[in-house]
């Protein structure tokens, strides 16, 4: 992913271009470095064949070899004591986010589960407290409501957190959707749902929480990304895929590429002295709700199924930690 960023880096802003936001820059940056694709008025319209082939090879390679590539990692990952560290984890009610939140809370961190189903998160905390009762230390976890399909909800969440005037040390933008095979849908804010949930809303959340991240500095924003970004293409004039034919994998991969580009721009825009690091991380292909659609793999022969089996959650978290790449 780091190499990918180097290839697709946007040119530095020219004098007088100071007003462009990171989001605008990130959209413009995707037009750079794409050899061999069709062009319209000098603008690229799609990935070139070479890039497309390279991207899919990376995805197939991950599917086939990820378990070998992850075999050297500690599993489960040992965490240091995290007392006094405040961490917001979005999408902590299932899959990777649930496991991240549980492990961080058990290591002593103050974990804020930012979720759209608060009742489910409350029940999870209760369950973890019961499991933890032997050690006698109550977990420092709480729930706050956040629906990434509503930008109002993002603003409300950030306002509520910032009003505490408390430091935030880590924001983990984990929540995401991959509506495999489903028709295109738009949020009430008018954005294609993958683009809003996987990129726009987390980007807004990160920017709005900067005052709290400054209070917690050195702090970091961790964006849970995906290898699928390698086949993404973001047209700055058609972010919501209204003009071109929609496919769910395209919606997902474009949103993940947009997140990588945005992270890169944001990292460059935040002065080093601020001490806020921005990273994207790829967990591998992990057995969670998001990959339920991949279960057509069950129709493959048992031998092949065994080869392409998804990573377990614990292995996914180890990979996530080892694949956390600073956007330089
Ligand atoms: N699993 C993989 O193989 C894989 C690979 C690469 C990247 N990723 C990335 O990893 C992240 C976590 O995915 P996962 O695999 O753990 O999937 P998951 O089990 O489906 O978890 C997704 C989480 O996001 C939450 N969410 C979805 N829409 C939301 C919304 N509108 N507002 C707030 N929260 C919302 C879900 O909440 P509910 O519980 O309420 O549905 C859930 O907690 C995603 O960003 C995904 O793209 C996963």
C-alpha cells in the first residue's frame, strides 16, 4: 500500500492553491499516474489494463497466500497495558471492530464503542465485564451512537466528544460495508452508500475530532482499509458512480481507494508538530459479516476451499497491526 501511494501521489499544491480541502485534493489525486486508461478531455476514465491486472493479482495473491504470510505473527497479539489511553472504535458491534474493542478494553484502555446499535454494544460490554470478573478490574468501555449513513449523526457524535474537552489518543475508523451483489443505494445525504460509510463519513469524523486528537497528541487516526483498493478508481466528477455502470465491488474498492488518498492528503496537511499520525491498515480477508457474500466459495471443491479460507479474527488483528502503514 505504501508503494501504491508513492506511485499515485498528487503533485504539491501550487501557490494560491491553499484553499483546496484534503477531500478535494484526494479526489484530484486519483487522476495521476494511471498509464494506459481511456481519457476524456485529458482526464482518465478508468484503470488501465495493466493496473487492473496488477490489482486483481494482488487480491488473488492475498486470498491464496495470506495464511502463509501471517504464519509468523503472534496470535493472539499481546498488548501492552493501555491504562489512560482513550480510543474511539467505530463499528464495534461485530467482526474486526468488536474484537479490537474487546482486546483494547481488556488491556486497560478507555474504549468508546461508536456504533449504530447502542443496545447491542451495551450487551457486549456486559458480557466482557462478566468474562473479566475473575481479574476484578472493571472494563473502562462506553457506548456512543454513530450512524455513518447520516452526516448529521457524525457531527453530533464529534460535538458530543469534543464537548468533554478530553484527550483522544486513537480514532479507529473501522466500520464499513460491502454490499456484495446488492443494487446501488444512496444515503439521505445523497452519496453512494459505500462511499459515504467507508470514506466520506469517517473522513468527516476524523477532521471534526482533530481538536480532541490534538489534546491527546501524540495521537493517531487508523483507517481500516482493504487490499480491494488496488482495483479502485475514483473519478472526482463521479464519486457516487451515477454516470458509470454500478457494481458493488466497484463501489467498495473505489471507497477504499478514496480513503487511502484522503489519508495521504490529511497526513501531509497536518503539521508534524501537531503529533497526529494518519495510517491505513489492511487486515487481510477475515471471516466476518462483511465477507458473507464470499460464501459462494462454499461451492468450490473442499481442497480449494481450504486454500482460500478466510483468516480468523485473531489472525486478522495480528495482520492489521503488522500491516499498519504510516502514510508518508
Ligand atoms: N473482513 C474482511 O475480510 C475485511 C477485509 C478488508 C477490509 N475489511 C474492513 O474491515 C472493516 C470492518 O469490517 P468487518 O469485516 O469487521 O465487517 P462486519 O463484521 O460487517 O463489521 C462492520 C461494522 O461496521 C458497522 N457499520 C456498518 N454500517 C454502519 C453505519 N452506517 N454506521 C455505523 N456503523 C456501521 C457494523 O455495524 P452493525 O453491527 O450495526 O451492522 C459493524 O459493526 C471494514 O471497514 C471493512 O471494509 C474487512
